[in-house]
């Protein structure tokens, strides 16, 4: 029985390490995903106030050029964001599994300690 407790304790320690590694990976991908979301939100800036020094036609042309550039940039960010979201979901599931294993092993170890007493 003592040997089993040692094995369970060692497995619980390894499961905790795996959980920590997976949580770190989840935090990293979540930070990257949040940065992409912020970049996407930054592209939705309000129009600049009218400037008396430039003609309305020039201002409209500049606005259209910005929108073209912003549309291309949004497409790039959305592609990256979709990949990041998929990776985030996979990492989240991985963390959930690792947490479940860690919790189960810790509970089993606690039960074994109680049974010993």
C-alpha cells in the first residue's frame, strides 16, 4: 500500500507539471489572440475631423485609401485570429484534461492517506 501511495504521489506531481506547462501554453496563445483582437479593434478608428487645408475630394480619396489598406489588414488579422482561436480551443481542452487528471490523482492520494489512518 505504501508503494502505491508513492506512485500516486509521483503521478500527481507529474500531472501538476503537465498542467502548469499546458496552462503556460494556453496563456501564451490567449495573449497572442488578444493582441490580434486589439489590432482588429484599432482598425475601426473614427474618421478624422475635416481639415480646412485639404479639399473634400482629397480627404475622401485619403479615406478610401485608408479603407482599402484597413480591409487588407483586417483580412490578414482575421486569418491569423481564426488560427489562434482554433489553437486556443485545443489548448483549453488540453488544460481541462490535465486539470481533471491532476484533480483525480490528488483526490486519490488524499483518499489513500485517509485510508491509512
